[in-house]
C-alpha cells in the first residue's frame, strides 16, 4: 500500500484528476478494501505493508489501529517475496497478498483463496489488466516473483508459466477489476460510487471529471 501523498499515489490518474484528487481517490478505495477484507475472529491475521519507508508516521496517523510493516526490497517482486517470508516466519501455514486498489476483493474472496490451498500450491485472483490482485501460497515461493515484467499484461501469463515450470498446481479464482487508469474509473464508476458514499465532495469532483 502506498502512502496517499499527492503526486505519489495513482500517478496514472493525475493527468485527468490532478495529484490531490488522485491521491484522495486512492485513499478512499484503499479504506474501502481494508473494510471489506477485515477478518472476523478466527479468520486470519492481517498485516499492512506500506511504501515508501519514510511514511510510517503518516500511515499510523491515517489508520492508527493497523499493524504496519514497511515494504522491503529493490523491486515489487522482492517486496512481495519478503512479505510472504515474514508471514511464514511468523507461523502462518498459508498466506495471501492482495493489492490495495481492487474494489472487488473481499473477506470472502480471501477466505476462498486460502481454502483453495487445501488442494493447490498457489491460488490467484486475476486482475482484468493481465496481472493479479491476490495471490495465496502454501509456503514461500520466491521464484514466482523474480525477474518479472511488473505492471504489464504479461504478469499473469508469466506467473502461470513460472508455476508450471516449478511443478506447482494453481487454482485461478474469478477475476476482479483494479483501478489504475482514468478509463478504469469510468468503466467501474457504478461500482466505485457506492464505496465513496461518505465522501460526497470526492464523488462530485470525479463525476465532474467524468463529464468532461
């Protein structure tokens, strides 16, 4: 999860929404996903990984009850592999990593993905842009994340090829949209708007941008 600093969060939205509005939309969607994936007693333990590393105070001020961990690694793949390593070192028997910009990811979907590991080594919720918005593992698998072409439509195909080469069985769950571009906002607006009901000013600004 990125710190929602203007100019650093959802940069692909900035040309149409501006830095402040793009960051505020990201903040709102991240909060909605955090609510929707909140575990109930006995479900799972949740850690929130953030970047950049100097943003801890801002993240704690934003969500003071969360258990924050800095992302560590030179690229996204290394950061993901290290997050999984930490989860298993803490005693997890299985773990799932989700993005912070996929409004369809819910507690039920996390539980489904973790349950899929009863019969598979890897469970994946594909994103409709060619990547994935959730990946669950039964043990550390750093090979799945090394030297990948991140932020491209080839992420999911490469991951599946890598898993096959490693002899890992994969369960694909129903794909979900994520929000990266202004076109995503426009396409998903009927689904996004209810998530922003507590921010009428934000809704009005986005609808004004959509109307132009």
